[in-house]
C-alpha cells in the first residue's frame, strides 16, 4: 500500500493532522493498534482551550462541539476549608470549553469514514525504514505482515509507541519525572455544579470536580500509584470527594451512579528531539503532562497544526524550513505548559512524608493563585493557553 503520509495512531494528534492534510489535498493512511471500539470508547481529558476550539471549527469539526460544548469561564480552588472563585475571562472573549476528548476522536473518525478515507484498526506497527529518504512502515494486520510506503511518517502513537525510538538519539533528549501517586477518575451520571467545579487541596489528597456534559460529571481523587479502581464503593468515593472538597460552606456534590472508573499514574515527560528526516512525532509520543493542568489534548492540537503545515510545505513546494524548526517551535509551547501543569501538581497533591511546613507552603501558593491579582492573572493566562505560531 502507498500513500503520501503514513500516520501512526488514531488519537487527537493523528486524526487532526490527517484532517488538515486532507483539506490541503494531501493523502494519508492512519494505522491504529487498537480496535475501533476501544478508540471510540476510551475516556480522556475534555477541557479545551479557545485555540483548540477554533482549530476544530476551522477544519470543519465544530458542529457537535458548538452544540454540546460547555463554556467554562471560571474555576475554583479549595484549600484549608476555604475557596477562591477565579475568573477565566481575560477580556478578549477567550474561555475554556468542556467537550470530551472521546467526542473529538469520534467526530474525526466518523468524518474520515464518511469521506471514504482509510483508517486501519488493529494494525500493529513493528518498525520503520528509510525515514531519511523513502519511509516505510512495517505492520501486522489480520495475521499478515504488511508495508505502507509513504513520503512522510507522522508518529502520533503515544508514550509507548514505536515512532520515538526510530529518531536517532531521542533517548538522550528525554526529560522525565514520575510522581508518587495516581488519580482515580470516575464518570458519573450526576449533574455537575458550577459552584463545585475545580481543584481541591486536602491533607487527605487532591480532589477534582469537572464536567463532561450537563448531566455527566468527571471527578478525580488522588490515590496510591497501584490503587485498585474497584477498591472503593460508590458511596465511599462520593463521601471522600465531599470530605476533600470541603470549603467551609457545607455544600456537597450531586451524586449519581458511577459508570466508569480508571486509575492513571502521573508523570511529566518531554522528548526534545521530535523529528528526524521524514519522521516527526506529536502528542503523547513527544510529551506527557500531569492531568492537573488539563493540557495534554491542547498540546497535541498545537503539534498537529505545526506538523501538518510542515508536511504540506515539504510535499507541495519542497520547502523544509518549517520542518527543520518543528521541534523548536513545538517546544516553545510544550515546556511552559508542562511547567504549569507540574506546578499545579506540586501545589495540589500530598506527597509521601510531606511535613506540615510543606503543606503550609502549598497553602501560600494556592492563596497567591486564588486571592491576589497577579496570581489570578498567572493562573488565568496559563489555563487559557499560549497562542499558536502556526
């Protein structure tokens, strides 16, 4: 099989890059290791920056987003039985939008299928060849070994994918920190409350309340890294959320059936070498941020925009200028965003062996973000996201 661009991974970065390329007249084939059902059903973050929303609308993916997206113009920080309500309005009209990542993935997949364009599910990529001149992707599908010949490879196959390992010397450009805790995430049929939407610091650990729709909540508890997602009953989870989110007002979350549970380990990771020859990586293949910032999807969209434009210029005019600066340009958004997400992570979680002094230092950080003008400006700017260069 032959195509212009071989895309490994049917996550947001790969699907969006394919969509942008399609609308610029460039063919692609997407290879995805998982089943179609798995990809459509997996739950991920759902807080979109204005730039992400604008990008999806620009490339024709805004219809359901416009209808179901929930504007988020403020957020709460809770600590030490107090709460700060922080406006996310920076005076320019920008705001955050709640719209689940799985919906974005579904929108892009259904559009691609409606356009008759190929996504090969259950395609297990084993290796890449000749990435400097005439790239080939070796994969196994339906019990047969196959090859996809292409002019460029977009590696959007996540942290555990094969693409990054085919960039020479990439391991020497990896920066990684692993946090000693995880998040228990739940989806619940319980209407989110605008007054209880945000992050809570508790001496028992972090808690987060957010929305996936007007009737479905997405909530999190800090847990041990090896926690069993089924160890707590529904009532125990709701009780723990209310305890940790106590802001002194006696307000409680709406409760309802928990329909999904998962545990995710927290880490911060950046690979600064994101391209070699005719291979570039994007999204989780190149960086992972702690979910405390809600930034992973938004960074992936930024990568996809730059990658697709760099590929377009290469294949249509043989201009490599943008491709040559791909890593550098992406990293100008990645590092500040990772820094913010890690700063939130370090201010909101309880660490093993944490002292009372360290807890008081966290209170000071949260008070700065929540109750001072300069701190609120810092939080607002970081949450709304950096502008795109491309």
